[in-house]
């Protein structure tokens, strides 16, 4: 539930209006040294200099002083697996072995609603601890896991996206649905949850290997019936995965051609990984406005490959960044930026810290088509916030002694920071961490 009591948060405010073109692009963001936000009814009612905001607030409005910390829009994770909270840190070779040996067995346990409820609590505790206020998650193939997922989000007042994983082959029988049952269950869940409070339903076929053509057809039908819904799936993550997909779909021009053929592409389509893309696929991504989701900790952990951000963006493809827990190894979007930065360093692509913090806030909000609600500190938007301390550890504090600019501070946060740097997380105006 949103916190209805008005309050003022005082601190150093940072919010982006566009993607910074370089280190000196000060037009891309607003930074207010002695800033304040007035929160009312779960929304940001005012944002500006502390003195101005305090003057507009009713007398007696509580002031929460977060100085000298930074206040940013809450972090957004565009690709994560809720039933993989106990899969994270599993020693495996590559994607397909990791799925078969650890992931599918762990997801089978979500047939039990009580298990889903317990893991949902832990999952949201982890998101909040790490400053993530919105995520788009794969639930398991069991409808009960979707209920557990959205029920817990509702309790905390968080804007979450997610859906039932559709999978009807190449997995243990207990995890498989059918094309028809996946359609029926997804539709019922969508009707129940999409637009209820802050919930957004995402049509979620796992990937082409675990869906028959009939099931991808059903996913396309759902999207046509509910065009405001998102779709999420995986693509071009791993060479063995790609080869197997092309065996299963010999008629397709390439991997993206499979999803394209069933009408699954568009501006609300989130495609996890997009590492090994050909030129035709890049063109189709651009034409359809589909989003390529970079999952650096996962791509390194599973040895999948290096996401070519510059190549994708030069081709006009929209990009987002995400943890992909449990293939990913950390819930923290700061740790994710750190690993992402290194993946791009290996390809001689420089990523500036201002661009990084834009990416995990407004950039990811735009990738989700939710920039009117989340991702900035604009008045009228939802009060989803993170408060960051760049001196949270001894290592960080020592390094901060010589930091002279906001950019340096941000780089310390992304390179050394994790949940310890997150002082507080607010969702719909409510403090959830402390
Ligand atoms: N491809 C299909 N399923 C998955 C999954 O759970 N994680 C990752 N990283 N890739 C996948
Ligand atoms: Zn994934």
C-alpha cells in the first residue's frame, strides 16, 4: 500500500531527462545539492531546492533528512527470475546444463504455493535491500507462483511486471504446460493481475527451445488480444542454444525469425541477452522497436559472450540492463553496472557513470514504456526512490576522500557499491528497507 502521509525527503537529488551523450552533457540531468522531494499519496508532489519545497509544504510536514546522501529514482531491473532465488551461485558449465541441472529442479518446487510465498518474501527483501523498486520477472510455469509474486508486490506497494513462464517441451514433465493450458492460465492471470494496483502482466514464453510452435502461436494470440501487455523471452544467449533452436525451427531465417513469425516483436517486447545477433536480426529489432536486454553478470557467469552495446545502438536497437538472477550473480544494479562496464571495456566501449545511472533509472523505464510513471524525480510520477551512500564501506570512504565530482562519486558507487550503499528504498512513498 502507498504511504498516504505527506513527507519531505531532504538530500542531494539526481535525476535524468535523457541519456547523457558524454561526461560534459550537463543538460541530460538535474542535480540539486540541497534538494528536497515532497511525497504525497505515493507520488512525488514537488521536487526542487529544499527551501522552495519546504515553503510549499503544509506546516508540520515531517522532514526526513537524508543528507549527505544521494536520492535517485529507484533502480529498475528489466529481467530477473523470481523462482531462481535458490539457483543463484550454482556451479554449472553453460546455459543448457545449468537449466537442466539446477534451474528446472528448483522451479518445480513452485508447484507448492507456500514455497512460492516464502521465496517471494525473500525475493522482495533482496530487491528492496539492493535499491530495486521495479523489476520484470519470470515466475515459474505454475500459476500459483504468479499469485505469490504479485500478492507480495501488492503488500509492499511495488510496481512489478511479471508472468507465468510458458514452456511445453524439453523440460521435466512436472514443469511443462501445454499450448492450450499456457494460453488459458496466462489469460486468467493476466485478467486477474494486469492493471490491478501497480501490477503489469507480461506474456512469458521461456524461449523457443521450451515452446512448441503451437505455444508461441498462443503467446502471439494473447499479445494481439491484450496489446498493452509486455512480452519477455530469451534469445541469442549461447551458441548451443542457438544451434538447437534452429534445428527445432528449420523454417526460420534465424533465431529472431522464430519470434517474428509468431508476431511476438514490438515496443513492449523484452529480449534477454541478444549477444550473438546477425545483421538481419538487428534490422528487425530496430524496425519493431523490440528491446535488447543486457545481463552482464549472467553472461559472464554462464560464459555466454559479450553484449555489443555500441553495435546494437548503432543499428538503432533499444537497450536495457538487468541482473538475470539466478543466471546472474547479484541482485544489485550497482554490481550489474560494474560487470557491464567491464564487458564493454573488453570491447573498447567506454561507458560513463552518468550514462550508467541513467540506464538503470530512466533508461530502463523507457525500455519498459513506463517513463511517465517511474525512472525520474518528476512531480506527478510515483515516489519510487533509492538513497545512496558512497561512503558505505571503509574502501569506499577512503576512495571518496579524493573524489571531486558527481561523476567520480557515481563511479565509486557502481564499482564498489552493493546493498551496503543503499541507505533506504522507497516504493510509492513508503520506506521499505529500514
Ligand atoms: N534461457 C531460457 N531460460 C533461461 C533462464 O532461466 N536463464 C537464462 N539466463 N537463460 C535462459
Ligand atoms: Zn533470464
